C-alpha cells in the first residue's frame, strides 16, 4: 500500500485522539503489550507471522470473561485513510462482542489493508460481500451520542480505541 495512505491514516487517527502504533511482525508482541490493559480477550487475527502466543489473551471468551475484560483485540479488515475509519467484519468467532463490550478496543490492521478512502473500501466490499452472507461496520473513533443533552463519548461501546498497524514484510 502506498506510504501516503498509511501516513494519512495515522494523521486521521491522531485527529480522532486514537493511539496508533506501527510495528513490524517481529515487534507485534511488544506493541500489543503496550496497548492492552489485562484481562484481555480476542479473536484470531489471521495475519501471517503474528500471534497472541506470548501475551495473555483469552480467545473464544465466555460471557463472564467478556464482561470482565478490560481490552478486546480484533482484526480490522481495512483501514480507511481519509477518515481514520476501521472496517470491522462480522465473524462466527465473535468479533462484534470482543470489539464492543470491553472498555478498550485494540484493532490490528495490516499496512497493505489501508485504503485511501471510502470509495476504495466500498469497491473492496463489493467483491467481499457479493454472496450476502457477511456484514461489516465502519467504526470511526469511540462511540458518541448527543441524545443526553451534551456530547458523551464511549456510551455505546469502548471508551478507548487503539490501532496497531502491522507493516508488510
């Protein structure tokens, strides 16, 4: 992916007050350790050369583990540079609860999966969802609502989001 899109993505995340770390696959364990607050739950990331092997992350958490977790770790299918958005796909592994219930969400995205804008993301979705069996959401920053008389963040999801970009080899 063009370095320009990655730099734009990082800038967009900074504008949203989202912590972003760029790392190599070899540095992933350290980057993740610095981004989580235990106990952590997660779903498999399916990214070559990285794993939760050296970090205490509960995969396939029970309801109780999910409710007690301080951090949820999920893959992001795409990063959308212009908006700083993450495309989070549904999965049978339970991506949605892991990304929504813990107070902190750590999204992991490959550098090559950062696209310049929504148009590119929608083109990607055309191919991905042609069979109609999956769903996805674009998440941009922490949740916010104004229906309480003032803007309140983190009411309907995590109060903090972190993004780890894994550089391509």
